[in-house]
C-alpha cells in the first residue's frame, strides 16, 4: 500500500492490516513448527524398529556399547529399588574418586560420578573413613563436544561438590595450576596476548607462567600464501593436456616440507643440561583442523616427495588403503570368478603386475559375454605368474579361511613384497590391519569368504594410530588427535578461516532431538536453538586454537593459505594481532617476509650434523655381519603329480569330448560327490543343478542332468553307503614327509576319508572312461597317488589299519588297492615330476 493510500482512502485499514500481518507471521511460525514436528515424528517412527532391532541383537550377543556402560550404570545407581543397597555396598569400598581430564566428561558421566560421591556427603556411611573427590581439568581445553563434553557441566559439577562438601564442614579446595611445564615463555606470551578475552576460553584474568622461565622459545608467522585460482578458457574441441597450476594448498604444503628439511639439516634445539642437539624428525608435529580440506593429504605427500621420514595419517580408513583395495579385489574374484572387474583390478595391481597394455591385450579380444578368467586360463602361457597365483588361490578358496587366503597371497606368492615395492613401506600398516580384521571376523562369525567381504563392506573400519609412539618420524595430525601430546616444533599451517557450515540434521531439545528444517523454514524456537548451537561451535573453535598453540614446547610456526575473508576472526589474524602486541619483528623466511618473536637464548644454527655427533651408540658386531644364506626349502609334492600314467592306453574320453572337456567333467563330478551327500535326499537334485549352472565350469541343463544322475547313482548305491555316509569326511587335506620318497613332503586332499576305531580308508574318485578290471592294471600314476595317501595316513594313524581304494565313477566300482602294490608303486624309479 502506497503512502498516499495510507494517508487517504486506506487510512482506516492500516490498523486491521497490521493486525492481520502479525497474525500471519505468528501463523507462519506455527506452521513451520508443525512441519518440523511432523518430520520429527516421521523420523522417530522410522528409527524405532531399527533401534529395537539393535537392542535385540546386543542382548542376544551379550554386548554393551560405550553409551550402554554409562547409561546402565547411571540407571542402576538411580534405581529406587536398588540404588540404596548398591551405593551402601560401594560406600564400603570407595574412599577416593579421581576425575582426570574433567573438561572432557559428559553430563551422563558426571551423573555417575555424582551418584558414587553421594555417600561421601550423606552422613554416616558403611565405615568411618576420610573420603575425597579430586578433580583435574582445564575448561579451556574442552574440545570434544561431539562426545558430549560441556564446559558448563564442568562448572555446574564444581558448584555441586562445593555445596555438598561445604554442608558437612569440608569445603572443596579450588587450586589453579598456573605454571606450564611444557611450553616456553615465548609460546605462553603469545597465548596471553592473542587469546585473552576470547569468548570460548572464559576466565579473562588467567595468565600463563612457564615453569622453565629461561627455556628458549620462538614463534614464526609466515606470510599468507595467496589463493590460486584456475580458469580453463578454451574451445570445447581443444583436448590438449594442460598442466594444472599449483594450488595454494599444495604450495603451502611444499613450503612446510622444505622448511622441515632445512630445520633437519641446519637447526638445533636446546638439549639436556643446555647442550644443543640437532633437530630430529620426531621433534616436528604438524597440526591441521580436519582431514577433509585437502591440506592434510597434501602435507603428507609433500613430506614424502621431499624424502622426509613421515609417519603418515593418524587415522587409517581401511577401505581407502590402496593395498587393501587390491587385496579385497583379489578376495572378490576368489569368491566370484565371473567378476571381471575385480579380476582386472587384481591383474593390474602389484600382486600380478600387468600393465595397462597387457591387460587390454588380454581382455579386448575375448568374445562378447566371455569371462576374463576363462580368457586368462586359455592364455596362461602369456601370463604364467599371474595365472599360477590366481589358480592356486582359487583352488584353496573353498576350504581356506579368509585370513589363510590373504596370508597365502602375501607370503607364498610374495604379494606383500610386491605391494610394498610399489606402494612404499606405509602400505604395510594397511596390510597388517586387514589381516587383523580377518582374525577379528573369524572370532566373531563363522568364517566364509563372502561373509568376510560383506563384513568389510558394511563395517567402514577406521583404525586410530598411536602417534605418541610413532618413533623418530614427523607426525601429521588433527588438533583433536593431538590433545595430550606435545612436540618441540609445531607447525600450524591450517590457520585460515573455517566456514561455519552447520550441516547438523538435528537439533537437541529437552533431552531429545528434533528434525532440523532448512534455514528459511526454521521456526523461531529452533532458530534460537540453532543460533545458540552456532555460538557454542565458535566458542569451541577458540578452545581448539588454544589447544593447538599450547602443543608447542619451543618453536611454533603459524601459516595460512587462500583468502582470509573480511571478518578478521581467522586463527591467522588472531595470532597475527597477538604477535603485533608482543612486538614481533620482521623476518625473511623462504616463503617470504613475515614476523618472528623470540625469547631466551636460542642455540646457533649448525651445518648438517655428522653421524659421529649424534650421540647414537655404535652397532654391535652381529648387526653388521653378513647374514648366512638361507637353506633352500625342499619342494612340496602333490600326490596327483608323482609321475606315471593316469589312464589306460586308448582312454581318450568319449568321442565327443576333448581333453579339456574331460577334465571339466571330472571336476564337476568331484564337486557333486563332495557337496551332495551332506544334503537331505529330496534336495540333492535341485542343489546339484544350481551348482552346475554357475562358476567357470558351468554347463547347460542337459549336461547338468546327466552329471547329476551319475553322481546320485553313486551316492545312493547301498554298497557305497559307508563311503558317503554321515561319518565320512570329504576333501581332507593331508601333508607328510614320506620315507618312500626320500623324506620329500607331499600335500594333497583325499576325496573321501572313512575313519573307524580299527581302520582308516582313503577313497579317491576317478572319472576315467576306460576302467581297469583288476587293481594290478591300474595306471602307475594313480597307484602312486593312493600309495602316497596311505603312507601319510599311516603316520597320522599308526595304531590302525590303513586301506586305499579308487571309486571308478564310470562303472560305480569301488576297487581296493592292496597295500603292497601301492607301496611298490612309490619305490619305482624317481616319482618326482620332471622339470
């Protein structure tokens, strides 16, 4: 409404319209609140069954998570039916309560502490003894709000204990530790001049004092690395590769690495008794505010590129490690050989070592729909090492646990050696973590390859490294991760402004959570809560800066990259103002002109230290002696590869079968005879057809039915009931050193083993089309295989009779092999395979 209308014809409507406007604003706020309430209700309805399922699963396994430990303890101590008795019993055992790092204690944890201390101030207890509560904490270092830590809770509990002990005439003593035993006066003066009065720190009158007043200290403020933009303005059809300019983040990381290299070569630090010592890699700690800005990874890469000994990331995401990705791809292929993508990843990885050209030459010519594994098998001569590795692991995958498969790939097939050669020693931690997770999985679940892969995928495993035990290595960490640590030299390169991106999807209210609408749809009540939460985040950022600066014992280096903005509240600008108030002087750094504040007598620079000057003890003689050459390991023989014919003359399979088809038929019959006997008879045929329709040896339905009928005829033959009964064992691995072979060791799998109190029978399945009529006509290679099994079993079961037999699947005949015939076959000539 225009002013003329308001003063003229519409003058009488102004009041009612303003009332309507206010009612609409109120209604809009109520509508937004209702919308948030409806979404919150939907969220609770959606979450309820999942939370109930989680609780049920925990109860089934007898598990408690960290929150359960606190909540159930608090509930027990506050249960009217139990609390009095529990507290009375505990009262007889607890004399003193010590709370360390109290600023990081959550409200729920404080409630447990308050309940435990309740009897301390409640008159006569279970026994008359002096009881104390000792609380140590620094609210200025409260930086774990995401874990429930709250400085307000610290202050509230302080008042609670003051009142409780004051009421019984034993007032609490409030003592301040004003002296720092870590930082030099230079660092502490920066803290006092730069951070005093910041909202998040409170206690504006608190001043820091260095216990070692003459400890040399230094604070450097580097110039800001200007933001590097990038604009690619060229024609859409121009495909010329253009080198990307170095980003400001990477430039800063490179400058930090170069300065550390210079420090290691030239600088000294105050040592014991005032004697200077060279700077060591373990003296350097680099702190960033988070891992997702790009600076964290850039710093580690820059240090590695400069040849500096760096410990790597302080947290290891298992699934993100290159070595783990390669090993996981290997496991996926073993679980599903038809997975071409996983097989290609394994072939291209250091485990197999094919380059892009070789992989393309292998994969591209194959027919549409053909599996990559079949192509590799047909062309195995071109990639013998890769095929041998994958074929061995594929054969072992059905009966080896996940840990054993990974260890087999890493050790027997030199996978660890190849991965470390390509990826560097830092890959070893990821490899070891994967092995540890495989063992952890096997302790918690029935081990299976597919189960382990699913477990890895859903777990999103993250491993925290103990950086305080990182050895003499440069450490790169977040400020949160460095809490409680210190270093003579600390770099703070991440001092630019941090965007206040409030990504929280929920807001807390009355002990619960509320769905948070978009900023424009926030009702006033939630807007106020969002503003309060934002203020708490800003206060915690102040405390985070305090923790970061006070990690430095001697030397603090402050830097930033990019645009600092115009708010003037970035860490860099806060510390820059403090440096100005300290009277810092201009100083020329490799990165440009900045500021330096120095206090105390700093040791003079030196050249690169000689090894003789490091004070390192000399190596003992045995450490420098040449190691003896290891004895060559004896070859492990396969019972099926001890030489000799394996078929009668003229046995070439059916007219329609080639050699490969005959071998495949034998493998499939072995598979059915292994798997089907354990199933109920009514399920055997359908299960067999499913088995034969999948995998690299899959056949069509007609062939599958023929093979199934042949296998079921054997399994259901009454004369073979003992062989396929529930007491028999399938695919039994055996290994032994055989005296008949001059002590050579064999390792193989017996198709079927029947063990009784008096005897042991080893049965081997053979699918030859031409079947001998008598045991003496059995081909020599098959006799040697049975003889090797029988010799090994005699060592395992010395007190039982050992029998050996061949089940000819073509005729269903179980032919026992006389012991003397099997023994003589092993002693004929040299049974070892020709090389």
